[in-house]
C-alpha cells in the first residue's frame, strides 16, 4: 500500500516556497557578491586598463594628447608613462593611487625587456614594493621609438568583504522575516476564497445542486473557476434530473410489456383448448409486447454504441427519395387508422451517406411525428435543394414545443409535459438516436416549432 504524502495547506506551501526562493537568491548573492568579488574586481580593472591603452594610443596619434592622458589618469586611477626615443616625455601625476613608478627596479626591468622585444603589447602583474600591493602593468608600442606604459593597483578587497559578510547576515535575516510576513498575507488573501470554494464544492458531492459559487473575487482565475463550477452545477442538476426520469421511464417501459407478457401467458395457459380464437388473440398480444421489448433493448444498445463512438459508417451513393419512399411504405398500415403521409421531393436526389443509419434517422423522425401530429394525422416530408445542401424536413401538425424546451427534446426520454406515457409507436429514444447519428455523420440538424401549429425537424446533407 502506498503511503499518503504529508500534505500542507496553501498558507504553509506559499510560506515554504517563498523562504526557499529567498534562500536561493541569498545564495546567489553570497556567491557572486562576496566569494567572487575579488575575481570580478580584478577582471574589471583589466578591462579598464585595456580600454585606457586603446584611448591613449588614439589620442597620441591625433597629436593633442596631454589633456586626455591627464583625464584618464585621474578618472580611472591609472599611472601613465610615455617614452619617445628612449626619453620619458610624459609621466602622470597620480602617484597617490599606489602606482608603480619608473624608478622601481621591477618596472625598469619590465620596460627594458618590452622595448628590446618584438612584441607590440605585453601584460604582467608586479608587486609594488612601496605599498606591498599587486599591480597590473601593460606595455604598448604605439609606433617605432614610441612606447606607452600604464599600470593600475589591484587593491585587495578583503576588509570590504569582511564588512559585506557581516551586513549580509543581517540582510538575510531581514529578507526572510519580511518575506515571511508578505507570504503570510498573500496566502491568506488567496486561501480564504479557495477554502470557501472548497467548502461549497463539498455540497456537490452530497448532490446538493442549490449551491452558488462566488464570482466577485479580485483574482481572475478564481472568478473563472467559480463560473466554471456554477456551470458544472447547472449541468449536473440537469443530468441528475434526466437520470431520474430515465430510470423511471425505462423501468416503466420494461415493466409494462413484461407485465402484459406474464398476464396473457398465464391467461393463455388457463384458456380452454376449444377457445382457439381467444388463445390466438392473447398470443398475438404476447408477441407484440415481446417485439416492443426487443425494440426497446435494441434502441438502448444502438444509442450506447453511437454515444461510445464505436459505430463504423459505410458511405455509399443512393437515391434519397427512394430511401424515404421505402420508409413511408413501412408505415402504410397506419393509413387504416386515418394517418396521411405526404412526400415532397424531386424524383432523383443522389447522395453519398451511410444508408443504414440515415434510414434509421428518417424512420425515427417520421415515427416521432406520428406520435405528436395533430388531429388531421398528417405527416409531411420535404426534400429541398438549396445551393450545395440538401435539406430534409419532417413536419407534424401538433401542438408545438415551447422555446425553452427545444434544446432539451434531444435528451433521452425528455417529454415536454413531464408526464410519462408509453409512445404509441416507438420507444422514446428515437430523437436521442437521431442526434447521435447526425453528429456522427457531421450533418447540421435542428428543430423549428410554433405553438398550436406544428413542429419541423430537419437536417442538412
């Protein structure tokens, strides 16, 4: 068995991660500002010295260089010496910067070695005997007989680093303390609405769908989450209501034929052998109810396959009018009960679709119209050609459907009047099968209805 991880609330998590973040930042500061300070300073002075050599060289070649030499010496803390034809023609006055002078033996040796060499540039680090500090020295040949020597002190920063270390400890403590206070208030600001949402969400688990999530926080993501949860509650409420209706309706539709089958089977068993007509009538009822039960089970299975996307479509070309005519032929027996079927269609309407599933769609729509058409018992099928689309309409003359119910009629067993009764023809799952099939075929579909005038179901190929 897996052990449960130790879980912390939001406030503790925010505080923990903020402290970790602060420690990481402080470690970076310690690494780059203290441990690497000497190396950074040395690299910076080398860069300053190189830039100074380039600037001094350009200034000398331009002719007017004295002011430039003085400014660079004063501003950058660099000691400058210019030798022309073996004679020192310029020496900076910045000896208070702990620089090496040409009087130093080590400098004289460096200068002599460079002048006698074939090198254009040379760098070295020399210990200044006057101040016992490390000095960076550079020699540069400007032109024949003209040599530029510059040096700058690499002042050790050990004392400054010690002071920074002392300050760093106090700074670290202050940062962690202030950060902890800030993270505490931030976590409270975030956790309060989240805790509220969590407490409200627990009502959903208890199937209390009257809960309302607050969407007036000042955090966009929490507002969006609350809005999503409100929509989820609404959908769950509808689903739960439909589930209860579905269970009641399926139970009713299964119970009725089973009860009839049992009753008439028992009656047929007790009927005298000489009463063949009565026995035949009872057996016909048993057969009819068995067929109805089989049809209901088949519709439930078909709907499950469609909703699970396991149905493979077989596309083929055929005449749509012939398909509709064959469907209406199956309902011809109802003309004896006063039903009228009208088909308005061109003679040839060739389409490429799944013949079997499209036949089921039209069959279910006609069957639905039969159940809900008006007193004239008329069902009309229109096939309309418009642009690159073929529109199929199934029209009844019933009482119509209210606007608020139009989007719901595709649900399983949904009934406008909410009073369940067995459909005279069909199982009550027809429109759900129509919706799933047309969705699988990627056909647009819909319904238009006018109260007390009738309803038109349509789809477009």
